[in-house]
C-alpha cells in the first residue's frame, strides 16, 4: 500500500472514529450506563490518540474534540479545558517506558484521566458558584467513579482497532524508494 493511499484512508479512519465517539457520547445504549452515567467516549478517543503522539498533537486533539463536544452539548462547563489537559497529560506519560501491557495500561490511563477531566469540570462549577459545594461534591463522587469504571472498561474497544491500524502504517521513506 503506497503512502498517499494509506494517508487518505488513515484520515478517513481518524475522522470516522472521532465522529463515532462523538455520536456515542450523545446516546445511552442499554448496558452502557451505570447509575444514569454513561461512558466518556470522547475522552477515550483523546487518550487513544495521544498515547503514542507528541504533547502538541495530544493538545490539538483535545482542543478540537472539546470544541466539537461543546458545540454538541453546550459550552458551559466547557469540555475543551479538560480534554486539552487529558491530551497533554496522556502524551507526557510516555507509556512505553513504564507499562508494557496495552489493554491494562489503556484502562488505567483512561481511569485516571476521567478523574482529571471530571475534577476540572467540577472546579468550573465551583468557580462560577453555579451550585453549592455540598451538591458538587456528592455528584462528583458518584460521577467520577461511575464514569471512570465504565470508560476504562470500554477503552480497549476503541484502542485495539485504532492501534492495530496505526501500527501497520507504512513508512514514508520506504514507499519512496
């Protein structure tokens, strides 16, 4: 497969997977929610994208996905801030040095990043004085635990096909020989 054809197909796969995750975040399918809280598909996609990329690429992925999610759901509290932080932190982890097993590491990283993202969202509510602290804290505990568990369980479903595709990428230098 030559580089140009792979590049076009790769862009289609990236766009399709991001669109699918954005659409899944708007739906509540049976068995995909716990205590009325669903899986954070957009965060999973940003983590999967950022795992083997630079900090800048992780930041841009979080920014773009956050802006799109804000456009779909509402701009306050913004998802952009938390997804940018997730993209940057995931890219900075340098997972290859510390953790070898892909499925477990993806689940653990997603679990931790859900905590980071929901903390930033709760801080936005707190800063704007939109709700009493007691209500924010009660909802935060339930939301973080439910979302982190569900998202970490579903993360390999997004990670495995995308990672398999990206590992099969032809090298540009070898295709120009």
